[in-house]
C-alpha cells in the first residue's frame, strides 16, 4: 500500500529496503523523494491517513513543519520522504547497503 501510494503521488525513486536480520527497528524501510516540501508533506500525510483508514493503525509522523525530511513510523515499516537535496545529503540507502542510491548532481 505504501509503495502504491508513493507511486500514485509521483514520488521520485521510491526504494524498499529489507531490514529483517539487519536490525530490530523495523522489517522494511522505504525511502522516496518529493519534488518540493509541499509534495513531501502531502505524500506523508496521505500514507498516514491510509494506514489509519485501511488498517486501523496510527502512524507517528515527524518533520511535517519543515517537510525537508518526513519520517513515518508505521511500526514494522519506516518511511522516509525527502526533498531530493536532503535525501542525497543523508544517503540512507547507501548506509543500509543499497547499491543504486541516488547520487549528488555533478558540479558544473
């Protein structure tokens, strides 16, 4: 449902990272980008709302005021929605061993 919601909202480069066996914090981490703070906030709120309406699960959402990086803690799934420059800076995919992480744009 989360990946479909991100796809419906035209998220940039959504990635699902399996965490089972690597950490006890969650089974999956999903990382995606929005093109603006407004899109990041909208995608995050839509996921939280769908979790509540479809599954009866409340998600904890952090980072909405600035919407540079919004974290949605769904319990067994953690979702990070970034603005592109913030995503490249923190590079969570590389930290968790994903080889096709977004790269910083080449300097002119």
